[in-house]
């Protein structure tokens, strides 16, 4: 056992006498001021510590030790990485404040940075910058970012703004950036879906679900298929458009694409007649070049006898083989008989190379194609 220093014993005795008085002596002989008492007390405490330590010198903590505030804490299972000029939690200009590196060689599936709101609400991790990137997730393999919640938003797009008075919900701006792939165009992507979504609706509890934007503006969503050719595991997303193609939100005005009474004349029975649709019209009646289908009315007029018209995508040949149009058994779009001035019927028809075609059956007839909306 270390012995107390003689000087420390003497100072403790003097302090005791100053505070409680010595036996048999008058208090007047031991009066002093507060500063003196504190000075002696400090000296006594330092003396009691002896030569062990004059002041605390922080040291690095080993694995399992308590954390020492203000010190780097090195452990055998942690690799410290210097980033920029980060010093004691304060970052220099352009440096990274916090960097977390998951190291699979040390702990499998290790979390680099984990942010948890202790109160059960609030924000786990927040990145706020004037310029640059607030939060960035990059993964060589695995998932760059994942958003999950039991209720509310899984992912809030854009800056959150408060709704109307009394509305506790928050609403984002709705902005979502998607980078187009240069290797994906009008045809299905020749790459396998990678992102996995967990769901109880499918066997195994998960399926691959992913969105891709092609270089032509097309958007593709992966299906639930987990096998098969890459192209068969994607579905193109299209929408019916009744607004103007200029994106200004005006109403699409119906447009007449062809009237054979004016252009081309009456058409003979058994003929396929090509009509170019994509890119037709101007202003509020424009049909964009990338339209994939159209909706409208097909009209037969001035026919010479009982017959029918059939509207279909361009490129379908006449015949009885697979993928061919067989006038004897395949459906018609409208039927007409003598005694009628004209007859019309609505249709939805896909486009191929921006075109459709009209088959005239049994009797000669004029026809009219009007467009009221398009699919893009």
C-alpha cells in the first residue's frame, strides 16, 4: 500500500483544525478567511494524490473499455478511416462529418451508420446542405438505400410542406429523378431485374420490382416473374392522354386523320388500307410521334352493299396463319347494310411504326378515322 506523503498529512490536519477547531484551544486562535480554507483544501487533495497524477491525461480506450470523451477510441475490431480534416467531430471545409463503413470481413452485414430516434418519432438520419448532396447511399453490391415504415410515407419526395390548417399530414413536391439508360429504348430491357421487394403476396416472401427509364422516355416496370428471358420480365408503362402533347395541360381536341371521300376515294373489298397516325395534327390536335395506341371513331359511308370494316395495327397480314387476320372468322369493328347513310363505332387500336390499317370486307366503302385520345 502506498504511504501518504508527510506534507499531505500535515495539510489535512491543519484543515481539520481550521474547520472544527483543536481540542483545548480557543476559536479566536484559529480564525481565517474562506480563501485560505479553500487554498489549504486544494493543497491537501493534491498532496493526498501524491505523485500518482498531477492532472488527467486522456488515453486511447481498448476494446471493451469505457469511452473517453475527447479521445480517439481504438478497438481491435474497428478500423478508423481519416476523411478530410475531421478533428474531434468538427469538419473542415469540404470534409465529411461522419463516415460509416460496413466491413463484411469483420462483422457480416455490418451497418456503417445507424440513426435511431429514441423518442419513437422525429428523424433518424438527416442530411442538410446548402449545395452538394444531403444524403448519398452507394453500394457496390447490395442496396444503396432502403426506406421502410409501418405507417405514413415510405419515401417523401421533394421538400415536405404542411398541408391546410389542421391537417397533420405532410406533402412532398412529388419530384422524382430517374436517369435514363442509354441501352434501353422502345423495346424491353435486356437486363435482369435486381431490386428485391419483400411481400407476403408471393411465395418466398419477396419478388423483384424495379423501374427503368429508357433513352426514348419510356418507363418499364419489372414483373413478379423470377425466371425466363430478361425481356419477358418487364412491362412497359403507358397512360391514356386526353391533354395536349405540349405538356401545357390543354385539352386534346379531336382530329380527323382521314376521310377517303376527300382523299383516296372509295376502297375495294378485300383490301388493307394503311393510315399514318403518329405525328399527325398540330397544336391541340397533335398526336405525338411516340404514341403507342389511339382511341376514336371509325365510320363507314357510301358503301355499295352489305359489308364490314376492321381496324387493326399496321403490319398484320391477311391469311389464316398465326398472327394473321382471317376475314372469315376474326372480328370486325363495324358492319353496314344498304339503306343506311353511314354507320360509326368507337375503337381502341394499337400502333405499329406509328400506323394503323383498315380492312374493307365484302363491299366497297369509303371510311373515316377520327381520333379522340391517344396512349403514350
